[in-house]
C-alpha cells in the first residue's frame, strides 16, 4: 500500500475516533444532567415515583433544561416534568 493510502486510512481512523469520543462526551454530559435533575427533584419533592424517574431517564437535553428552570418555581413534581 502506498503512503498516501496509509495516510488516508490513518486520517479516517482518527476521524472515526474523534467522532466516537465526541459522542461519548455528549452521552456523559446528558447522563450528568439527568443525575443532577434527579437529585434536585428528590431534594425538593422526596423520593420520585417510577413515572418521574422514567421521564427524566428519557428526557431530551432541551426537556432537561426546561425542567431545571421550572424546578425553581414549581410547587409540584408534575409542574416540573409536564
């Protein structure tokens, strides 16, 4: 194989590695946001019912952000997660 072919393969391998790393970081951040919201909800409302845990576990980044803002003024768990 020519050095150009090896170089191209090395570049592609590096690109795949970087994309995988980026996805892993994003996944880790999302897990951290979910864990933080779960802790905040538990501190404010007590042990979470299974429906609330499931909703947090499936929440998108945008939904987690909204819930994080709502928790500041909400008086019920439903107000935060609906």
